C-alpha cells in the first residue's frame, strides 16, 4: 500500500512559538485523540518479566507480507503526525515542520513514549533520517520541493543504492557506471545490501561517471524511481530469517538529468553526508531500541537468578556504563542534527559505541543464558536473544565498518596521521582489482 499526503494538507502553526507547557498540553491532547495510552508507561520503563512482547532483534525476521504491514503502520503514523508537524518538530515550516527548538522535540518524544505507536523500521528511518536531510543539503529548489517533505513524512520510501559486491567498506571503489546521453544518463551495474529496496518507490544511487580520475572524484549521485525499466530487485535471505536486504541490478537504466543530486562529481560528498546521518543513532538514546536495551538485559539476568554472581555483576555494570555513555554521545549528536547542521565525525563515535555495545551485550547474555540461548524451551525472554546474537555482527559492517569509524575518529578528531593510501592519486581504472 502506498501512502500519499494530499497537497492540500495544512499544518497547525502559530505566529509565535508557544511555551513548552502550551506545546506539551496541545501535543498530549492530540495524542489522546489519535493513539491509545499505554497501560504501563513506556514499553521499557515498566518491563514485567513474562508479559507482553520481548523483542531484542537487530534485523526483522518477517515474511514479505508481515514486513510490508509493519511498514504501512509506521508510515501511516508518521503521515498522521505530519498533519500537525509533530514528525519534524525542529524542521522549518517550509518542509512541514514546526521550526521549534530541540527542547520541544525532546518533550514530544518523551510524551509519545506514553502511547502505543507502531514499531520502527529501517527503511522508514533511512527515508526520514538519511535521505530527507541529505536532499535538503544538496538538492535544487525543485528537488527540495518535490522530495524533502514527502520523504520526511514517509508518504513514500527511499532506499540506498550504495554498496556493491566489490565495494563495501571501500565505497569509493564502486564500479556501477553512468554514461551521459544528452539530457539522460544510462546506468549499468549491481548494488547489494540495499535495505528495503523491495518496498521503496525511490533509491539514492551513487555511480561512477568518470573512470579516468581518482576514485573519490569520479562519482555522481541520483534519486531514481525504483520502477524504471531495467531495475531489478532480488531479496537476500538472512541467517536471522528475514529478507530485509536486497541485490539490485541496473541494466541500461535511463535516468533523466533532473534526477541528479548535486553537481556532477559530487557523489562522494553526497555519500559521506548520507553515511554521516546513518552513523547517527541519536534517536535511540531512550525508550526501546534496536537490538535490545539495558532494562531487557538486567531483567534477563534477574530472571535467571544470576545478579548475585560477582562476575556477572561486573559484566552488567560495564554494560550499564556503556549504555549511559552512548546515551550522552547520542544526545549531543541529536542536538547537532536538529539544528540542521551537516553530520560530522561525532556520528562515527556514536556508531562505534553502538556496535561495540551490541557485541558486548551478545557476550554477556550468552554467559547468562547458556544453552537457553540456542534451545527454544518456550521460556519468555530467553531464546529470543538469539536474534540479537545473530544480527549484531551485521552492523559492524553497515554504514562503514568499525575499522573505518576508528580511522575517521583518529584522522578527523584526534588529528593522527592518515592511513597510507597507495591508490589515492591513481585513476580508478588503473587501480588493481
């Protein structure tokens, strides 16, 4: 199902900013009218062992129909919020936001946790949190008018067409080619690990327009309709059970030049901007989170009766400390993002903390559960952790590997000498493969 916002929608606006108390009261009234109140507060705050859903998965393990239904629910909720600007509290009014400060955004986010709302989805987050702000930075006035509000409200979805079989962490070495043909470009190549491509109406494509110059300089970005002739999407079965990832094949795909994002040769800048937003996990600093939370971890330890073990207690305290530090880093990144600034290297620190935290949680919960982690006894909150353990390694690669994040932090934050790059000044076509 495709959800579309009518052009005639008007957003509630005030000529002067309301007080925080007025804003909160109005938002609470709107939420009361449009969502059911949770019976026990936020989904994590009052976790009761054995009651409700226990999800710590990193990637969805759903059928195509189940995942489509989940996406439709979260899209519909965002579209509903967009009628009042609650989906983008800090964004300018020209894009459907409210133009208010981060304090208002935090207030609405905290308030929303008190209500039953749809579970998030990666493709929804990519569209709203990565693609919309990137187009805001690089798009022409016409492109901003066409796409930013649409993607910010997720009335339509957009996926990333970045990684390739021979260009993962070294994204700049990608081989997908585009050739200029008058007012069009002809694209040929293959992309892989494109999350949500089978559900997306649009894709942001990074392709090589010039193989005769350095690899970073010969790239150009496009926003393409996923139903163009020559675009083929093939889902990939994951070991966790789902098919969120895809291969995407482009065969003589004709792309109008009006769909180019940024100038010819700006593809690497566009890619870095998208990846910078991808590494920002500031939206996961509170409440439920992908891959499980501290409350779920401590509740599992308590249910297993191991919190009195000194070794386990040390492991749990280390995990708690990590969660808290990650939360502080995410809060700082959130303030920068909501101010409209381009993502910086702080996103690499947040992303690295997140993946290291998930890896450590896998180790801790494995020692706590033992065989219950791999044998489905039907006991609530035990075997479910297997989805976390299977999914956590994937995010050590997504958005740039852990090693890439350390290089970024070392070079751009600490000012350390850069890694030796023997291909830095070579033309892409001359780089050995």
